[in-house]
C-alpha cells in the first residue's frame, strides 16, 4: 500500500512538472488557432510511457477551472490549456467543444467570420477521427444548434450522439432540438394562455 502511494505521488509530481513545462512552451498571449509544436513530442512520449494521460489531463482540467475563476482571471491561459488537453487526449471532446466555442466567439467579435467557421471545421476533423465517440457528435450538435442556429444539422448530430449513447444529456439535447425544429416548421401549436381557457362566452 505504501509503495503504491509513493508511486502515485511520484507520478503526480511528474504530471505537474510536465504540465508546467508544456505551458511554458506556449505563448502567454491568447492563441486562437490550434497548435501542436515539435517540442511537444518528447513530453508526450514521456506521458504515454508512464501512462499519465488521465492524471495529466485531470491536472489540466483543475488548472482550467482555477484559471476560469473571476478572482484568478488567468483567461489568457484557457485556450492553451484546452489545446494541451486535446493534444494529449484527442478524443477529449468536452475540451474540443469549449475551445471551438471560444475561438468562434472571438473571431465573430473580430468580424472574421471565415476564421470563426474554420474553428468549427477543426471540431469536425477531430470528430471524424473518433466517429463512435458520442461526445463528439454532442459537441457538434451544441455548436450547430445553440451557436450557429442550424437546427437541421444539429438534429442530425444529436441523433447520432443519442444512437451511440442514449444517456440523459444526449436525450435532452435531442428532445430540445426536435422541439425547436418542429416549431420552426410550424408543427407545434402554441400553448393557450390561462385566460383563454377561463373565457366564458356571453349568453347574448
């Protein structure tokens, strides 16, 4: 038991050291294009050799949450952290989704719509590598449904996510998009107000 605890502590220290080293490789300024440099590979090999992927990614998510706090405000590191997560675990689609959303909003605010759409294409490319990953389809459904307002495509992606993993989250986004799609097609009848139900016709 003691030996196992020591091994875990050693691995945790290596993970933290690797995370800090990889973070220093990236510019402290906001980066809005996905990047993986040649200098990443030795560290990635070390992470893979010691099976540190989950531990390392867990540390990065913790760092992301701390940097996101208003009291800390290290917002310039958020995209870099998300990029590190997807570099280590290319199928970590929660990170892909957040990164895509942040890049899309940035480029739209800058008036560069084409670059904004390029960020969505990156999400597509990532999902194509893991077509059986339900979370990838979910993130596409979220982007197209809630951000791009393309309910038809979003519904296709949500259906694929639900077919792979019919959990509560995938069911909820599928049902929501189905209702929005039906409403857009005029298939949903607006609910009557309470006053209409209580209306009593005049005897005259």
